[in-house]
C-alpha cells in the first residue's frame, strides 16, 4: 500500500513538472509508437535484411556466405533480366497513360450524367473488387483459340483469321495488360470524379458567361485544377504497373511470364528465383534493383509534376 | 489435507508422464495434403501402431505449395518431422541442407533394395548410401479416346504401338473447321505438362541418343538424335498439324473435354480422368520406335529419415520407414491412392500386369528412366521455351536445341556449386 502511493508521488512529480505541450508530445508519441514499431519490425527490418541478403549466396538450405557484388554482376549479364526489365517498362509505359486516359474520359462524361449515375459508377468499380486471379482465369479463356475462345470465335465468325494472343510473343503482353488496365479503371474513375467535383462550379459559370468553348474550359480550367489528382494517380498507377504480378502469373500458370518470357515482369522473375529455384541471394539482388527503380521513378514523377 | 491432495495429484502426474514416456516414442510424419494419400497413410499408421504399441506416429499434412520451403525451415529450426516425404528430385537439396540422413546399411541393405525395387530407386542413391525409399511410383502412358477412334474409323481396341502409328492415328482423328483451325486435336502438345519428360527420356532415346551423361550432369542432347526428337515433336503441329500447343489451354483439359483423341500423361491423372462420363478411354504403353525401342519416365515421392530423429526416435523412424515401404503397405497404397507399388514382386503380379489401366503403366516401369533434376521447374522451362521458339518464333529447331542445351547446362552447373 505504502509503496504504491510512494511511486505515484514520484512519478506524479516528474509528470507535473512538464508543460502541457510536452505532455501532449509524449502522449502523441506513445500512440504513434505502436504503428511505428509495427512498421519498423514488419517492413523496414526485412527491407534492410534484403539488402544484406543481396550480397550473399543464401539458398535456404545452404548457409549464407558473403559474395560481394557477384549477384549484381550476374544480373547485369543475364539476358533474361534485360528482357524482364523491358517488359516491366512496357507495362508501365503502355499501362499508365492508357488507363489514365480511359478513366479520365469516363469520369469526365460520367460527371455530367445524372441518370443512374451511382449505378453506372458502381458498375465501373466492380472489376476493382474482383480477385485478380479469378479475373485472369476468365480472360485466359477469352483468349483461347477456337472452339472455346470467345474473342476468336467472334473474329472467325466475321471471317477474320484467329489471333494467337497469349501464344504470341508480340501480342501476349498487351493481352495480359488489358485485364490489368480494366481492373484498375474503377478506382481511377472514382478518384477522378472526386477531383472533378472538388473544382468550384463558379469557375465554370464564369467561363461560360465569358463564352469560352468547352475545349478551352477543359484545357484551361479542368485539367490544371485536376493536377493534384493526376499526380496522385500517375504515381499510384505507375507503382502498380511496375509491380504487376498476379495478372501475369495467373493468365499463364503453366508457363508463367511466357511464351518465351515475353510477358514476364521483374516481380515474377524475383518470385521464381526465390521460391522455385531457391536462390534467395540472387532474388534479393533483384528486389533491391526493383526498389531502386520504384524509388527513382516515384521521385522523378513527383518532381516533374510538382506545383511550381 | 489440502497439501496431501496436491502431493497425490503431483505424484499421479509424474507417474503418468513417466509411464507414457517409457512406453511410447512419438515420431512425426510429414506429407502434403492429398485426400487419398492422407487416408492411405492413416490406415498404414493404424496398422503400424497395432504391431508396434510402443511407437506413436503423428501425421502432419499441409498444402503442396512451398512444401520444400516449409520443411526446410522447420527442420533447420530443430522442429518438424522424423520421417518426411520428398520428391526424388529434391534429394540433393535436402542432403545439402543436412535435412535428411542416409539410411543405415544394416537396416536397409543396398543389395536388398536393388533386388526388390524397380531400378528407378537409384535416384535416391548418393555414393553407396540410399537416402530414402518410395512406397509408390508413377510412370507415363498414352491415353486415348475410344469414341474418337471409333468415329474416325479406327479400331478402339488397337491403339498405336509405334510413334509412326501414333502420327497416323492422330492424322485420322484430328478435326478442323473450314478455315483450317483445329477444333479437336488428334494428339495434344503440352510441354508444360508431361511432354517434356516424353521428349527428354523417351523420344531422344528412341532416335538413338541419350539426354544426359555423367549422372545427368552433362547435357548430351545437342546432337543428331536430339534434333530428330525435337523435329518429330514440333512436326506434330507444323507439318502434320494434328495438334497445337496451347489448344484448350492444357493437354489434359482438351482430353477431358473430349476434344483430343490422344494425350500422354501419368498415373496421377487417373483420378481426374476416372470421372469422365462422356466417352470411354483406354491406356496403352508409350509407343515404341520402328525398331521396337521403348522408354518411359518414372518419378516418385520417397520417404526419408530426417536429421532431427536421434536415439530411440531414430530407431522408431527406421521401423516406420521399413513398414511404409513393405509389400503390405504398397498394396494398401495401390488400393487407396491408385499409385503403382515400388517393389517388383508387389507390382508385377499377373493380375496387375493384365489390368487394362495399371498394366501399361507397370510395363513402362521395367524400362523407365528417372531424370536427376537439379531444378525441375527451371529445366522444364528450358524445354517449354525450346518448343516455343520453333512453334511460335519459327526458329530453326537446330538453333533452338542448341540454346536449350546451353541454358540447361548452366542451370545444372550452378546447382553444383
């Protein structure tokens, strides 16, 4: 009994000597500490460990030995890496502008539609909620040759020769990209709609009274004021396309990233190196490279699109 | 009073602990989840425990995905199984990781193993030591759709015996639409399925070559025989146009749907094809070449004793391994799982050999080969890419073969480090 009251007095003394501001800071940090510790242990620590692993030859069963930059050297000399590197950027360069353009056009016109607005919006959002694996499987069957592939059935009923799609080194990547773009549209449309709604109506009214044509309104008012939304979406979808994995893996499970590695993105190469060949050190080196790419691209985009 | 109570219960606790401790050794057995396998193993464990009341076996199962990773992580952490199931192709990895131990020659004499088991168990041998033994083995055979054969005017009871007859039967059974698109294949082409094994261990040998030399560490197929084997395979699509890689997504899917007259697959497909209601199918040995040379590819999951088992657990683990690889266990396994017994005397009974479904697979075991893969997935990918370069890219088979040999040699060399 007496010890308890004694301690209260002591700690009470320290606590009461602090200013209100200091107390607030302590409270804030003690609450912030929980997610921070979580992030450090679950996110940052493994990240640093990946940097360490990338200079070892760890294979799960054999103990890790330091090999210096050997893994990075091997990566640079690996033709598969450069192919995968190119594929990854193709996903990015094709995927981001196409998906943003489509979603902006849809959002721009959907914004003006009053009839069943919420319903149509929900329809566009639906694919975003679907599991990528399930979607990839459905599209995989769409792309099949006759007699079961829907797209080829339609083509051949019009007398157009059937297309190989997933069995072609040139058509496979766009074919894999299409469902990925489609799946992301819903999210981007919602964000664009929110951005469009945030532009004050008075600007438009003023422009219309001044007799500005619609095209000029779009160019001079809508797009500049949408810039923060656009920056967010560009960065967000770029990271998404650079990390594309489940669509690619599931649309061709027997030959993931095939045919002839024409659809293989960097993340899939990492996955196969790590969990199929068990070359953890080499996979960690690939991960570090992906990390650097993501970092550089995000920084460049943020800088280019920053408000001046 | 209360104290006396406590003392009594503590004493009782110690007594039970001591008695169970002295009586039963508990060992753990790990395998992946597959309904019939788990059921068969449960039956074996019950029988084994009846015969050995002093040993208790606990079976742990988990999904096949990442099986290797999980077993490795558990054993390296000092946890995990005393007896473990592993694919024969992982043996090098498991030995390198000090996860499994060689079978003691006193308990499992090599001479007996070599006398009683099919020769393919040599894939578990390193130096003079065996590192594990299978209960059951699987091999390949040609599945054919009897209805498609009848419709094409072929005798549904005399399937092709040679690869030339195979091509002829495929040409008769293939169906195309007006624009020449295949709507029903004569023969499936699926390197990602079992075709890469067919090409590697069967076709190459039938065209006079060998896939590898020096214990499967040197790629040897980059020659005339390899080229003929590859050309034969790709000609099925390019020249004879009896099949198409990617048709119906997978060869087995096409056959199941009744849209392929013939496919090559393994014993493990019997369960899935057994549910086909729409047509009757048959099985026959993989076709021979014109000179009558046959070959087959066999594989298996072996059971091995881990490095975790020590002392009395090691003795119990050896006893258990002996039991699960005994003739009695193999009979149970064949009845419940439908896989072929690994011992000759159990497998090659007159009744089994005459069996319309098991017979062709069993005959294949006599002359089957087992590839010592270093990285099965990566080596399979080499074969897939080799065929794709010819089928999609239109590359010359010779150039494609050379690239494949080079790529596969690199994979093998890297694993040797």
